[in-house]
């Protein structure tokens, strides 16, 4: 991770950690770095989620962008993939999304996109960081008529929805679908999109008030959707996160269908139609072992990357693959999008259910899911990476790796977006899995208190 940017942009508690001053500095530095090749007055589009702090940070970003001579175009509340799409369709020089994704309301974040609609590579983020932290004197402020303008584009939502409609040609007439919008960005677009596709939609958590984003709803809190779908006779339900770049599903019985299962269903359907490029799906090291068993049986190749959608995307671009993603529901359909898109992923899943004539439970049931458990341990900044060298931590991990053998695995890693160590254990033996998670997490907690 960089000094300001993690695996998914700059993120922290809004105003006190991700300050207005820092947002302004990021606006200035990003505008200078991302538009330095422009031969015209640069234009940067800015979207946001529904957090109470998003308006404040938007104002600071716009001030920073315009102070170095670029124009800032506000898109309003829109999903992150909407920003990625509109950067390209509007011919902008860069894009910014203000969101902390699945995090609770006190957090916020700043994600940057190049003119291509792709998130920035590490080297470019490091260049922006260096300009802010090492050589701020190189930032030249403009004055007089050389400052930028702040504008508002009023058709952002409509343009984005039309793009998804063009990517999903199948009609959903006769289907009843529940949509949990996490009181986030999907609240602005999902009902219009799925209604336009012909579905009868039931809306949950689609009334944002600035304070209720991800509050016991959306893809990180599936309970209300799990109860709602069978109780109201829906064929399935879709749950988005705060900025709608992720989607998880619930089948007609109320059982969660996670990102691994969604990728498995979509990859199989793409292969059957001859559209799975190189018969390959790209996933991460966190992907369930059951996925790899499924793809082997179906004749689908798999490539596993480090955790983070940027690494999945890099591998997809490098190899020319068309589908990839994460268990969290961050799924990339590279033919249609340059980043994970929750509403596109959900629509593609519904399309397969509609075309197959099967229930979602049948499709998801084709992949066996190994029991998997994760526990988080909070760390301080000075403890990052050092725990990996602790003898007691290493000893307990080795002990359980030997006990699990080929029927399980352990993955312990630092979060790219939060000050946490994530302990994940996967095994056929659920009791041994739980024992291993608890033992490793307890040893890590002892380490953090030494």
C-alpha cells in the first residue's frame, strides 16, 4: 500500500483523518498528474455516494481541481462504475469517486480514475502521493481567468442506466426481484434500471438520509434481504454496497449467493455460449476452494491474484480475459465495464436465471462451498507487517496448516482499506476450521498487546 492510497483509493474517518485539506491537496495533485498531457483545458468528473460528508469533500476536491486550472464537473450521487463509464463517454481527462464503499458512515474515501475509465496503477498513485507529501512546492496555483470552473452534469444517472440497458439485452418480464440498495448510490439508479428491464421490483434500504448508508443493510448485512425474498415470493434478491460496485444475491429460499458462486454461474454461462475468453476466469487467493473444484469440473481455467479488484483487473487486461472478481461481489465484466459494477453483475445474474428457466438455488447449488470463516484483529500503524515475523504467531499458523493438510487452508493478511489483520480459514472440517481461526486470532491479539 502507498502512503495515502490503499488498495481502493484514499480512505479514513471523514474530516478528521480524510480532511478537507487533504481532499483539496489530492484534487490539485491528481489534476496536475492526470492531465499533464492534455493540450486543452482539462476536465475532471466527480461522483459521490450518499454519506453526509460526501458534499463537504466534494467541495474541497473541486476547489483543489479548479485552483490548478482544471474544470470540475459534478455528477451527483451515482455508483462508482457510473463514474468510470462517464469518464470515457464524456471525454473527460480523469474521474473521482467520493465513497468509502462498504464502510460505515463515519468513513469516506477518494477513488481516482484515468481518462480510460480504469483505476490508477500504483506508479501513478505514487506520483500523486509524492507531489502531496514530498514536493508540494511544485504545485502551481492559477489565478485570474486561468482558474477552472465548477459545473454540474444533470444526465449522469440516465447515461449510466442506458449503458447497463445496452449491456443486458434480455427482458425480465414476469420476474419479481428485491433490491437492497444499502441506502447508498444504488438508491439513485437501481429501481429505474431493473424496472426498465421489465422486472417487478421491491425496494429495500433505498431512502438515504446521509447517515444510514450500510447501516444494517446492503451486501455487508444480508439479513433483511434473506428474510424478505421468500416472505414476499421473489425469485431472488440483489444487495449492493454503499457505492454499488459490489453485488451479492439471495436465492428464492433466502440463502445467500456470494461473489464466488455468481462468478461460477456467469463463467459457466459464458462458456456455454462461446463467450468466455480463453475459457478462463480470474479470481483471488480468498476465493473459496469449492470454486476451483467447480471450474475444474466444467473445464474452466482459473487464475488467482492478490486480494483487491485492481489486481484482478490487471490480470484480466494482461491476459485478455472477460470475467473476474472477488467473493465480496466485486465482479468485472471487461466487455462492458472497466471496474466492478454491482448493478451490471446483478443484471447479468438475473439474465442467466431468466434464460435458463432454473431457480437461482439450482444454479448456485452446482458449486460446493467449503466452510470458510474470517475474523478480524485490529492493529496499529507501527504493527503493520511486523506480526509476520513473530515466532508465536508463525508457530500457531504452522501447527494448523499441518493439521488441515490438503482439506483446508489458512490465509492471514492485512486489509488494504482498514487497520485490520484478516484471519481466514477454510476447511471441510467446520469444527477444526473454527478452532484454527480462534487460535490464530487470539495469538495475533496477544501480539498486538505486547
